[in-house]
């Protein structure tokens, strides 16, 4: 039977709705490949409803086939029949008692349309009918009907007392007794048809169950009926048996269909001196994006992507100098002598970084300046003016950045003077420091002495005349 063709509607209620009724169902989760058919299974109930219906071949059976691309959680509700049938004489073992019908009863001949009978063999009531046995035992009664040409005419009906807010299953068995135009039956409760019409097979003597699920709501009295929607006169002949109306107990489970993520990405950085890089059995020697199709644990197609970055080692050279007596800190180590030092470190890319230090240790320098000046003058030595004899020292920074001790030895010389007294005869001349004189007088010249200072030379010249 196919529940999705006949179920009416389904409201989800807790087990407490049914008082003390307990009707657990058994279900299990599964793991499948994406977009792959797999079997769901639930047991313990008579009727089932899966929600959502997405990806299911039939949401109203116990074992639908599921096919989904991603993990999906389903809720499955099972409705289990109680043992008590509320229908009186549902198998017609008591003849035509216990029910009503808008069809005309006959015990001899099912002519014309709109007649029914209760018997063991349809063939005995109509020559064109098949010789069928009942559904119950193969030797009991059944209700045999020549379908009316008016729709929604009550074929069979019975009033019953029901519980409020309770699910019920209403079902019966039907078979065509003539192969032409099989009946289209539908249930009716309190004058309203429920569910979708059910058209039976045109194979005679082939009993089929048709049913509906009904929720009583606030109703406590129900007049239940079976009506025929087929209004064709030719054919439309059938038999009914084993009519049941039973209370249902509800239970709901959750079923998870897990679809694993079959797409993975691996981001890897390696140093060139660590190549080749082996990934899933293949060696790679250069940066790039690589893809492989691999089977998962379930045998699904798994797409794995490798983003490989190959980083190269780096090197750096530091050329520096220090002064003698000081030290230089290089990558955690202190050095104080000239030389070339190397350390292997890890760079930002995680590869070797070869750091080289070329260290020069410079020594302090010194200089001495010996000079002299004349008294009254001054000497500028490294920004300072000196005017008295002495030794002066300054600490400066040389071109190497180290101390340079500069010493000044300064001598201050004083000026000198000289006087020359001489006479000559009139008519002659006197050469004094490069100048010729021929007349009496005092003459002065300022010269530079051996110390570089002024030397005042005075000439007192007397010219004598002849007598």
C-alpha cells in the first residue's frame, strides 16, 4: 500500500494527548554520500509521516529512499493502531445489520445501479460479476455493490462515539467485481468528505486497502460513511469488506541523514630546502594549487585541494664598527673584537635566515699640535681661542666615530727691538734694512723677528760735512 495516496492530514501532537498510551517507534541515523540513494528505516507503527519530505521518495512509508546533497534532519511520526475496532459488523458476518446505506438492498439480483447486497459470491447476484471470495476468511460475507451514477451517495455508514483530540484510522478493503470502470471511493465523516479519492484496481477479486487518518478535534460523535465518486453506469461494480475505525497512538522520533563535507582545502607553506612536499602520495616541487579526487571512508568522491606556497631561505649582512672598549649585540650575542660572525635564524616565512655580521673594532686616535703666537695675539684650537703659552687637550670624535685626543703645545712669543747709531760723510749713503739713507735723522722699521713677532729696528744716522 502507498500511504501518500490516501493520508488526509497530519497534526503533530505529543504522546500526552493520548493519555496513558505509549507507542514508541524505532529509528536510526545514517551517513551517506551526497546525492546518493540510501534507505531509511523506522518500525513500530502502522502509519508514518516524514517531515520535511525533501529528498524522500515517499514521506508516508516506513522505509523511503532518501537522496540529499547536505546533512538533513527529518522528523518521523508513527501512528500505531489500538486493538479495538469501533465498527460494528465491519466484516459483514452479521449480514446487513449495524450499518445504513442510501443504496437499495437486494438479496437476489443487483440490477440496476444503486443496489447492494451482502453475500459470499458476487457471481450469484449478477451474471457479469466475478466469483470472488471475501477478504476476511475466503468463505465469509462481503458487501457487493452496483455503483450509483450519482456522486457522494452513501454506500455504507455508521455512527460512532469518538474521543476528542484523538487520531483515528478509517480503512476498508475493496475489490472490483467487474473490470470496467473500477470504483473511486472516498470516506465521509459528519457529511464532509475527507482525504483524496481512491480508485481501485480494475483487476477483479484483488482486495486493496484504502484508508485515511482523521483527527477528531472537539468532535465526540462521528457519523462515518463511504461514498463513491465514480458516476459511470457501465462497470463501476465492487465489493467492500473488513471496514475498521481504530484509535491511533502517536510517537515522534528524529532521524539525521549525515552527508559529510567532501570538499577539503589544505594550505601549506614549506621552505625550498624541504622540497619535495608529499601530499596524498604525490611529490610537489613548486608553489601552486593542486586538486585530487579521492575516495572517502564511505567510498564517496572527495575533492581535496592543496594550496602550496614554497618559501625560500633569506640572508642578510650587517656591516658595522665599534670603538675599542665597547661591544656590539647581534641577534642575542655580544661581540667586541673585529671579525665576521654568522647565525642561522628563522625568517617570517619559517625558513632559514642566514645573518652575517662584519664587525670592525676601531681604536681611539691622538694628535699633537706645536705652535707659537706673538704676544697680544690668540690661537684658535678646535673651536677654543688660546692667548697664553701652555699645553691644551681636547677629546674629539674621529672619522671612525671614536675618541680623538688632540693636544696643543702653544708658545707665546714677545716682540723685539734694536737701535743702530751710525754717521757718514756728506755725499755718501747708509743702507739700513734694505733702504738707503743719506741725510741725518732717526729712522724706524718694523720687521719680523725669528720668532715671527714684530722687531722694531731704529736707525740714528748722523751725516758729517767736510771741514
